[in-house]
């Protein structure tokens, strides 16, 4: 009996050890594949962008990012983000609070509409604004009669950017507010707090990290948006070219060094966004 027990234990140990070694091998293989993909499709392209941007020296790099068309593109990109992100933040707060805290008719439809920019191609989004506000569009004659220009102008770029980026803040806040529940808000209202004070003192402090995370993602997408903006901008250098459009114009004009110099600014934005994202996730985990 003792010998049988000992043999069974030995076999069990061998099986366990084999399974552990197999799991470790699978884990190492998966990590290796992930690192390989990151190296091939993320690290090497980023290093290449910065290397090409600086291959002519810092003087050439500075000249490329400080010439008038580049400064105009940088300024327009910042203006667009400065308008689109606050608007989407307000929408995200309102939509997420309504969806997470209240039951109403059309709630499912609202959720579907929030996800619409994720499923529609940005180019199609730009075309929709052309059909609405272009010279031959639905509002075109009225806009022309009042000497207003939306398409091929800054307002069209802002509208297209707002449309493409509006899900980001809402989609980050909805799960946070749903997880938070309604007990704290109901207690605050019973104690006499107004709706706005409940929002500022109870709701927002509990979802602040999700809100910041959504704002960061929204800002990064707003500055890097190409498809929808390309359709509505008209590609007017020095006037309606954002940074991504300016990179395309430079590259198509065989000014690759200047194109990579401006592209490196967008890459720096992506890296900064990643660093802030990691820091926020660490802070959320700590809380």
C-alpha cells in the first residue's frame, strides 16, 4: 500500500511538473511573440521617425517645424483640439450621467449613437459634413446667402473633429458611473444638496481618473485625426492644413525630412499620451 501511494505521488509530481514547465514555455512564447510584434510595428517605426527627422541635424529639424506653414498647421491643430476636447468633455459628462443614473426611453439608442463614430469610417464622416454644409449641400444655399463658409474652413475641421472624437470621454465615464451606483447621490440629495453640487462634490470626485483618461485619449485623437479632416479641409496650405495634413503635403512634395520632422511632433504627442495613461492607470490601481 505504501509503495503504491509513493508511486502515485511520484506520478502526480511528474505530471504537475510537466504541466508547469509547459505553461511556462507557453507563457514565454506568448511574451516573445508580443514583444516581437511591438518591436516590429511600434518601436522600430517610432525610432525610424525620430532618426529621419534628425538626420539633417537639429538646425534643419528646427527649420522644418518653425517655417510658416508648419507653425500654421501646429496652431490650427491646437485650436481644433482646444475647442473639440472641452465640447466632448461636456457631452461625455452629460451623456454618461444620464445613461448611468437614470432610466429613460431611448437609452439604448443613445448608447448606439455614441458608438457610431467607432463604426463609421472617418472619411465617410467627413463626406456627411460636405453633404450637409457644402456648396451643394442641404444647408449650402442658406450658408452662402449669409456669407458663411463651413466646409474648406476652420469650422468644418472643428465639426469633423468633434464628431470623430465625441465617444471617448463618454465611453470612459459610463462604466465608472455605473459601477459607482446611485446611493451616494441619493444620500446627498436627501441631505439637501442641489443637483449641481451633487455632481461636483459626489459624482465627479469618484470618476475623476476615468474623466482624465477620456480627456487624454480624446485630445490625442483630435490632434492626430486625418480622414474626416482631410475631406472637409480643402488642403489649403497655411490655412486649413492640420499637422497630419501638413505631413502628407510635405511627403507628397518629396520633402521627406521636413515631413518626418513634423511627424515626430505627433509621435511625441503619442508617447506623452502613453506615459500619462500609464501614470493614471498606476494611480487608479493604487486608489
